[in-house]
C-alpha cells in the first residue's frame, strides 16, 4: 500500500446536526499504483479497486453504487461488461472498456438513492483535479480540502507552511 491521499465517508446525514453517520469508508492509496479500498463499518469486508487515473473519483462513486447502494440496474449493466465487477478485487482500467465505464458513470449520476458522502482530499491527491465531477451527481456531499498545512520536506530540510488557520 502507498500513501493515503483521500478518504470518502459514506452514510446518512444526521437530520438535525449535520455531518454523517458512516456505514462505509473508502481510502485512496496512491504511489506507483492507485487503489480504492472500501471497508464496511459493520464487518471486516474489504473491496479493492485499482482505478483509472483519469476518472479515479468516478470509479469510487461507481464502487459505492455497486457495493453500498447495491443498485440492481447498475450491477446488471456492469455485469454485462465485466462478470467479476462485484468481486473483492477489480482492475477498472483493464476489466472495463472506456465506453462501458462512461455508460456506468452516467447511470450513477442518475441515482436518486445515493448515500451522503464526505470527500476529504489530502495534499498531493490526484482526485483534487476531479472534484468538479461531483456537480453531475445527485447525492448530498461535503468536500474537505486542506486550508492549512505545515509540512517538513526531507529533500530540502525545510518546513513549508501553506494557508492559514
């Protein structure tokens, strides 16, 4: 596993206090090969998808539609393209053709029963440049990005500070 560069909390919104009551967690591991790791809060089930780089965030949303929403229309369509789509490990870039992925993303965008998500994007995450795609989806969403960081850079021996508190 590489460095975690993003996290998505999946669940239901609290009706009075904001935030989220999570049922699942996704972690984006990046370095030489990215991976989305989906964990169910109530059991030890883990699902790992190796996403495409260009549509990494939408791959996570498709993963949620299949493994959390368990939307039968999306699952049936996905299985027509890739028999192992509901398995514990999928390599999206090689298991699904681009045209098939685009069709599945379109189906996900139309889902009305998508759970609330909170997307936390850390420094250096590839999905930072993909956040605008969330406008095309129907779910409740919060996006958290760093407003302040103090990081030691070992190559220069210096600490850099960005943003403010």
